[in-house]
């Protein structure tokens, strides 16, 4: 059920209703497998993990099913983010071998013309739809870091901009994981792996058509192998990264003695019960973490549907405009800038919904986390 992604609750609920936990477990690694496409809805708060688990419970799906485990990964990355904050952008441990650190993405990768079909298809999908299957994300990250010698952080920033479900924790820490700086074990793939999970994208003779041992040797070398010699000279244009919210600023309604709900981009579920719902876009965050026009369209359409007005600026400047309100509420987020400003603007910050407990001490691996939380869930 991946693209297209309508920014509505109905679309999120339809995807939840369509989950087939058994088929998911059997086929999720295949590029045409029964994945849910719930990423954009989860990232932007149109649904949440507790709501999905309640639906699975209603269909008697066991908590040991693969889909539950994968949803827990999302909560694990957020657990790590809560503990380490902006250090998600710092390698958790030294690179297992001298990884090269180019800080620009090669043009041929950005234009989907590397000549490696699995990579070019994934990049086209990223730029055209904002969605990439999990396995293809792993392939692209591994190719970019280990074969093309680009730093994992540069790759993570590029992905974050274009994914409709771009999530700072899941994305950045997954790139660390692939690079080997999260667990110490880098992720490699090869053409045989592509042939197994996406047969039409396998191609003999490319840079990835090697044994795993040879992929590791390639990863240890410093040289970028470049695009395939017969790769096309022209590809798809790479969409722009937009840091200025593409929306006309409108005046806020009079909020004197009224209750307000502040609605940020990660809590777009509904407008709540407040008298006035105000969408908020914190400019400094978006300057640091730009989005593609597709991502902006998804967020702004939903935000417009659940609010009375949208405010754009530095959140430190919002307070005078809402001072006369009777009560201000919002949902917490870990996104930097928003996270610090919201408790100063609101009397009531509701916790972001989670299904699994958030252990007070940092769990250094998913398996440690899962052991701690799965009994409680
Ligand atoms: C390099 C890389 C970058 C990634 N970037 C992001 C990102 O920015 N945002 C994001 O939500 N996920 C990210 N993931 C995790 C995963 O690829 C996506 O959550 C998943 O592909 C989204 O598609 P889906 O909704 O169809 O997934 P499904 O397989 O249908 O899974 C359902 C939901 O479970 C959660 N989930 C599944 N697998 C994972 C996982 N490995 N880690 C965390 N959550 C998971 C997601 O919320 C997902 O929407 C990344 C993975 C890699 C390897």
C-alpha cells in the first residue's frame, strides 16, 4: 500500500485496517511485500503506535508478530533521542574501519543515474513519491556510505529532506546503524540480495555484484567507485530542499479568554477540543532541517485542515500574540526548537503517544530495550 499518501485521517485508518500481520511477516523484506505505508501518518501524528496496536489487538494479533516488533523500533529510536538529544547527529562509536567522509552527495546518485538499478529505482521513488521501502533504504544508505564514501550524516540529511516520513531519530540513527557507528557492525548488501528481494532490479557486473567478503574489502578502501561506466549521462532532476515554509502568513484570530491548541507538524491528528487551533511552524528548525515541496504539501494540507490559522516564525516571538488566552495546550515533541519552546508557551503539554514504556535509563541496543518493554506492553 505505499504511495500515494493522502494527508487525511481516513487514509491513515484505511491503511491500518488493511494490515495483514501474517503477510507482513512473510513478505516485508521484498520490495513488493505487504508493508503498510504508515510512515508519513505516524511521523506526522495522523495516527500513532497505540492506535495501531489497538487495531491489531482487536484482530487478535499476537504481540510477538513482526509488525509489532517493527513498530517498537520506532519507539526505540525515540527512546534513544529522548536520552541523547542532538547527539543523534554524532557517531555513537568510532567507525569500524576508515570510512571516507565526503560531505556532498555525488550528482549521479542524486539524479538516479548510478547505473545500479536498485539504487536508481530507490532514489527515483524518494524524489518522485517521498517513499522508499525499508530494504531499499538500507541498500541506498549502504551504497552511499560504503561504496560511494559519503559520510552517513550527509546521506541522512538528504534522506530526511525528501522522505514524507522523515523522522530525525529513525532516519539519523538508521544511517548510523548502516554505517556501523551505532552497533559497531556495518550493514552490507550485494546483487544477490537484490536478486532475492527485488529480482527485476538485479544487474550482473555492477559495483555491488560481489561476495559479501569483497563488499567489505570495497568498504575498507578509500576510493569512491563512481557511477557504472555505462550509466546514463542524464537522469532525473533532484528536487529542491525548502527551508522557508511555503505558505502565506495570515493574522491570528482574537484569542482573548479562549482556549488554544498549538498544533505542530508532528501532531496533526485532530484539532482537539480547544476554542482555537493554531498551526505553528518554527522557522529556525526548518532552516536547519529543510523539506521537499512534497513533504511541505503533505504537512501544510493537513495542518490547514485541522487548524483555524497557521503561524510562522521563531516560537520565542509567539507568546505576546497568545498571552490573552485562557489556556494553551499542545502535544510534546522531541524535535529541537519546538521541544524547548512548547513548555514555555503552554500550560498543558500532553505526552506524545507511546505504546511501550520509555525506560528511564538509556537502553544501548534494541534487543535490550525489547527485553525490558515487551513484557509490559
Ligand atoms: C537508512 C534508513 C532511514 C530510515 N528513515 C526513516 C525515517 O526517516 N522515518 C521512519 O519512520 N523510519 C525510517 N526508517 C525505518 C523504516 O525504513 C521505515 O519506517 C519504513 O520503511 C516506513 O515504511 P512503512 O510505513 O511502509 O513501513 P512498515 O514496514 O509497514 O512498518 C510500519 C511502521 O513501523 C515503523 N518501522 C518499521 N520498520 C522500522 C525501522 N526499521 N525503524 C523504525 N521504525 C520502523 C515505522 O513507523 C513504519 O511506518 C529508516 C530506515 C533506514 C534503513
